[in-house]
């Protein structure tokens, strides 16, 4: 795969997702980081988005519930370079009926090289980074070059 530079704005577009057993944990984490979240655009799936919007008193762009396709909506935005960071508190002890969707979302995040936090510790590390409030470059797949290679 050929990569190219993509410029990420200082104002990040952050997706916040949590499985049912992790929603309260994500809400509490978000409240601790409310000041840092205020400078960015927030996105979330279904119930998580409603909870965060209420508790943070901040606007959150909400998608449908994860099992109904919300994870895939977020994945689509990642592949369109319309999301810059994924905070996804998933529950490693609870089998999920939509597990293939979760794996697809994490795969897309890896392919498009966005930071992913899967728990409080990794989210804390990301949110302590100077890059959170700065513009910077990241490498993303060069889709045009990929298409050219496939047609040769």
C-alpha cells in the first residue's frame, strides 16, 4: 500500500463509543476530560451520544445504535477522513452479537491510521498528548495510487 500525508486540524473530530457495560465509565471519563473535549467536535453512537450530550452539556452528533449500524457509520466517516480519533470503551468480557461490526470498525481505524483508545488508560495517554490540540500530519492510504496499481 502506498501512503500519503493527511493534515489533521487542531480541532479534532472525536468519536466516542461504549458498549452497554462501559457507558457509565465513558461518561465519567468524559466528565474528567470535559475541558479538553470542549475544543473539539464530538460524535457517538445511539444511547452513548445521548448520555454524553446530557452529562457534558455539549453537542454530540449522534448516529444509530452500534448493533443497528452505528459502528459502520463511524467506520465510513473514518475512511472518508471525517473523524480523527476513536475512543471506544469495549467490554472484553461480554460477547457481542455485533462483534463483526466492532472488529470492522477497529480494522478501519487501523487502516486509516487514527488513534484509538480502548480503555481509560489509553484514552488518558492520548488526551495528555500535545498533538490533541495541535494540527499535525498522519499517513493515510493513497487510494488513487491504489486504484492505479489495480488497473495496471
